[in-house]
């Protein structure tokens, strides 16, 4: 079974590519969603977050206080790195367990910070999804209801898109000039073929 990484900058369309692959029957692990879930369910991680970010990190009912956490890490790169250093190991362990339960020619791990988090190791191939910056900004503004400046700040916390794509084995150009579905289908067929050659 091949283990495939799927990454791309914010607004690139990596989640759209992941959803298409899921429709094609490919199991997809969504690392960002898993990280959010683990911040609710992993007791050790919760204790670490409270220790480093204060008891206000969780409401009395045990739910994560995203507003509190965001206010701490929003403009503080050191605190953001600390948060990631706590969450990423839990997500890596969770992904490893998830991989062990899959039975498919290939599986996909979708993660915005695949390279930044050091979780690209152990993957057979990496797919990068890219799009022009102006289009990415517009997509995120429309999706999240935020300003262009907010999107640019989020982009600044990710590895440069061009550099990220150079590290990928396959690149999907999601620029709205080509239909995305045929590109993903061709990629899917190539990965099925490579999984049989293992």
C-alpha cells in the first residue's frame, strides 16, 4: 500500500483534490481536522496545552477555547511553533495508527503543513496542489469571510509555495483554466499503477 502526502498552501484547493480522491474510493486522512479533534479528545495533549497556554484554553465543559488560543498564537511565531510542537506529535501518532488500519492500493494524508511539520517522512509520494496567489486569496476570503490582509498573514506562516512544489513528486495546477477532475483522475490512475508495481 502506497502512502501519499497531499499538500498545498491555503486556498490552493488541496481539500477539493482530497474530496475527489475520496469519491474515487481512496481513504484520506485529514491531518488538520484530526489535529482539531485530538485537541478535544487526547488527554495528554489537553494537559500540555493547559500547561503552556493556561487553563483558559478549555471551557468548563472541556471544549477548546479557540478564541483564547488564537489570540495567543496569532501574532506570536514562537507561541505558534510551541503549539505546533505539541499538536504535531499527537497527529503523527494518530495518522500512523490510521494507516495501519487501511487496506487500499494507496492512501492519502492531507496536510497543509506537511513539510513544515516534518511529517512528510515515511510517505512514498507527495502531491502538491498550487494556484495563483490572487486566486488563493480570493478563495479564502470567500470561504472564511476574512480580509486579504488576514489571508496574507496566514500564508506567511507556510513554506513558500514555489519551494513547496519543488519538493513534491506530482503537482496539480488548480488555476481554474483547466478542469480539475481530469487532472485528479489521471493522477489517481498513475498512483493505482504504481501501487501494483510495488
